[in-house]
């Protein structure tokens, strides 16, 4: 019989802390694999092996090859770099816009609040993915355009979160004391209010990375994202859809990579929300 699992280990792996550990481990492994892609990949992701077209996984090609004889494992690693880079940069742009507008709307109120919130309402009227599709269709498909467009269409939720937190924090005694002491507006906003409003923003940003990865993969799958011969999990899925019956590994492995990465960020984000919000603690 196998040894029983210690109760302390079971308690560690259950609940929000367990989800945070699992999500963090997944994110760390996927990120390290993407960063180390130049050293871990056995082949150049664009190298053609014309005598090994659509070869099943083997000792030479661990995850098989595609219709041009390119190594799927090498492309998967380099595609992870693209997906994670898009996720972080797009969320960074959304954070910059959302934090700035949310702080201004919550702190100053009045017409500033009205303008910001009406802009948020207008942006939320359009389904985000179709808005991104419409913008990308008029631009040259490139990685930089994708990151910028996703960031410019993803800041609304962050702005609303920061505004709500700022409306509460600006009435606190420590903010009033800073204002009475003659502290400048920028200092009050960025030294006193912003650090105390970051908990929900951190959760939103973590979940936003997963969303940005899904959007980039969808755009690349539709041919509007990363262009060949550059590797992306989305365009790897597109390459595999026409040969799904004879070469299922071409769609299986990038699909699993997207699934595991998005799952990791979602687990991490949800557990952070539970840990940082005292109302949700058991």
C-alpha cells in the first residue's frame, strides 16, 4: 500500500493557497521554458527538414514535424515567447492607461470623472474581440500592432477598479493628513492612494495576461496575427487544422500549451483575489 499523504500537504494544496501554488508553478514553468527557448529548442524553428514532412513524434523530433518539416517542439517553445510577450506588453499598456484614468476620475471627480466614465461606457459598447478584429483588419499584421491594439482595448476594467478604490481611499484619514501637510497632488495619488488600490489591479492584470494570450492566439489562427515563418501557438493551430486527421499532433500540442498557460494564469489570478480580499477569506 502507498504511504498516506500528510495532512499538512493536503491542507497546503487545498484552497486559495494551493491554487496560488499550482498556478504560480505553471506560470513559472511556462515562462522559463519560453525564456530558455533558444537553448532548449533542438532546431531552428524555421528550419525545413523536407525529408521528414508530417513525421509523427519520435526520438529525433520529440513532438513531430509539420507540413514543411519544421520541428514542432522548437516552434512550440519559440511560440511561447511570442504569446507571453504579447500578454505582458498588452497588459502593461492597459495598466498604464487604466491606472492613470482611474486615479484621475476617482480623485478629481466632477467633469473629469464624467468624461472618463463615458469613455469607458463607449468602449464597453463594442465586443472587445470584434473591435480588435476591426482595427487589425486596417493595419499591417505585426506583433507590435497586436500588442498595442490589445492594450488599447483592454484598459476599461482596470480604470473602473482603480476609480472605485480611489473614491474610497480619498476619504481616508491618511489622505486627508497628506493633503493638510501640503503634499502635492501627484504625490498623494502615487505615494498614498495607488499603493493601497493595487490589490484588485494585480488580480485583474494577472487575468488580463491570460485574456491577451487567448486574443493573440485567436488572431494568429485567423491569419491576422503573427505571420509565418515566425512561430505562434495560434498560427501553429492554423497550420494543423487542414491535416488534423493525419497529423493530430500539430493541433494537439499548441492547443495544450494555450490551455495550460491560460489555466495557470487564471488559477493564479483567482487565488490572488481570494487571498487579497479579506471578505473572501475563510
